[in-house]
C-alpha cells in the first residue's frame, strides 16, 4: 500500500504539480523551502556531487516538494537570493532528513539512488 502511494506521487502528481505551477513565480518563502529541501537531498544522497540535469535527483526533489505542497523544482531557484529564515529552514530540513526519511528513502530506492 505504501509503495503504491509512493508510485502515485512520483508518476501521477509530479507532472500535474509541474504544470499547475508553471506559470506562477514562487514566493520568497517557497524558494527558501525549495532551496532547503534540495540541500537536504544533496546532503543525504549527493555528497559526491551530481551531473547537471540529473533526472533522478530532480524527481526525488520534486517528490519531497509535492509532500510539502510546494511548486516544482527549477534549478534557477537555487541561485536566487531570498531572505533567510533560520527557524523555517532548520525545521524543514529536520522534517526532510528525519520526519519524512522513510518516505524519502523509499522514493530514492525506487529511483535507484543510494544514500551516502
């Protein structure tokens, strides 16, 4: 059952999420959240670096963004300078790395990504 929910997130919700928000610019808060989630995933799964356009990495990031009801990932968001909210960022990072870790590990496993 859990795996079927995960499959739904990856296969069904991601394309819908990406198209639903394609025309909307995320708020500064959403961009900070996207940066935080990408950082969490990179820290756990990509310590050795990654290739530009790594689709498995982007799918994993998008899976977490859907869980937090955030817009789809776009690499340009990582380079935007937005006001930093340490409390928001640290709480979200903690949720990503621990609270949602089982879900994150299952999504990574289904994409063929191993934690480092």
